[in-house]
C-alpha cells in the first residue's frame, strides 16, 4: 500500500471488498422477487449484466473521480 492509494489509508483489497458488497446486494434483493420462477443461469446472467451495464458506470461517475464527484455531489466533505 502506498500513500497515493485511491482508497486512502485502508488496503486496496479491503476497499474492493467493501465496494463489492454494494454491487452484490442489489441483485440479491431483486432475486427475491423472482426466486423459484427462473433458472439459475438467468440469475447469473442478469446479475453479471446488471453489474456491468448499470452498477459499474454509475459507480465510476461518483466514486471513480467522474464528473459527478467533480461537480460536488459529496458536498464540502468529499470522499
């Protein structure tokens, strides 16, 4: 870990695990709505597509130093 780390003073792997909890919890909540109605392969495909097409771009705009972060979405405090 170096002082120029994007995640501050915590190890990168811990920051990654923290962020992945958010990526995993939303599809898990959605699966509750259609559990036992679809195949498991659909659940895996849907979760992967949701993460790539919805979650990743949004997170990059906010936490990745995108224009929403630069525009002051976090207020005075920052990340």
